C-alpha cells in the first residue's frame, strides 16, 4: 500500500508540476508571440513609406538634374543607397519574423533545379564580370525537384551574392548541383564555392546567427544586412535539409546544402 501511495503521490505531483509550469509559461509564450507579431507588423508597415521615399528621391534626381549641384546629387545618391539598404533589412526582418511565427509556408511545386541555376547564372554573370570574377556552373542536364522554387532561388541568391561580395576581384565562384548519397539516402546537393577571403574556424558556427557579421564595417559597405545566412538556414531547415560550411582563410569558402529528395515520381513526368 505504501508503495502504491508513493507512486500515486509521484504521479500526482508530476502532473501538478507540469500543469503549474505550463501555466507559468503561458504568459511568457504569449509575450514572445506578441513580440514576433510586432516585428512582423512593424516591418510590413515600414515597407510602404520606404518605397515612397525611394520613388521621391528618384523623381527629384531626374526632374531637377540640371539644377542640382554636385554636392546635392551626392547627398541624394547616398540617401537612395540608405533607403535601399533599409528596404532589404525590413524585407529580411519580415521574412524572419514570419518564419518565427510559423506563418511562412513552404509552397512546394515541381520545377527543374537546372533551369533555375541557368536563370541565376544569367543574373549573376554580368555582375561578377564587372569585378573580373568568373562564374562556373557544374550541373547535370536536368534535375526535377519538388520544393519551394522561390525560396530555393532566394537561398542560392544569398549564397552567390555572398560569394561575390567576399571574394576579391578576379576570383572564381562556382555553383554545383547534383545528387549525393548520404548513408542509405540520396540527397540533392547544392554547393556554392568561392576563392574569397574565407571565414576563421572560430566564426564559422556564428555566421548563421542574426545580424552576425565578421567585419561589420565591410559588410555594411557592401550592402549586407547580416540576416542573409539566417534566412538561408531557415529555408534549408524548412525543406528538411542541412547546410554546411567548409572554409579556409585566404583560400575560400564552400557552402554545401543537402536537401532530401522529395521528388514525386508522378510530378517528375509533368515537367
Ligand atoms: P551579410 O548581409 O553581412 O553578408 P550574411 O548573414 O549573409 O550577412 O553573412 C554573415 C557574415 O558571414 C558576413 O557578414 C560575412 O562576414 C560572412 N560571410 C558570409 N558569406 C561569406 C563568404 N562566402 N566568404 C566570407 N565570409 C562570408
């Protein structure tokens, strides 16, 4: 009887402890949720005035071109850069706030990853060429996937943009797409490699953190928000994948993404 009473007591006290902990946590969770909502709402509300500001500067620039002094022109140019920077920051904040509150969904569709990589090559090649950086694409003939096309594009965009930004003029950037076997399972492998400045070992785990930048001054100068890799990591995780960094200072970095093969055979035929 004593043992039974002890068991009952233990069970009851654990249930009670669980209930109390749950009750105590509720206001904290509610406050976190409100905070996330606030960031999402604030970011959303800031988008319109920023876009109005951007257009207004452009109007003054074009209509008053002849009357503007060199000094005023420079001020307007800098102001436009700042507005652009803030627009990306607000956009990135909004993405992360929505991701945090679970309202950002992964909208999967069938598409060819190789077509997407050619599209990205067309965007990036001219930009990289301006800095004498070469861009090489290693892709199979076709690779049908069932994933969120917009988000995968955003992921590759972030990694390629960083590769270009953190690689000195004349460097090489490579995008490789293919399949990789990991254990028993096959994965889709996306790798962005650069011959850039590299990332010191002690910083490698931290660069995926929000607003974390190795060289704040340099990153800001280059137009970064410090949220790119945090968004990249979210996109990969939302697809059930992993992102891995291999880097050597002064030699370069490779960001490798492994995504589970969620290729629907029926959908493959639709492509
Ligand atoms: P940012 O907008 O500053 O580029 P990210 O989140 O995309 O922010 O990256 C975080 C930091 O990681 C960057 O500020 C930079 O210091 C470092 N980083 C990212 N990609 C690379 C790369 N390919 N080579 C060297 N450093 C990089």
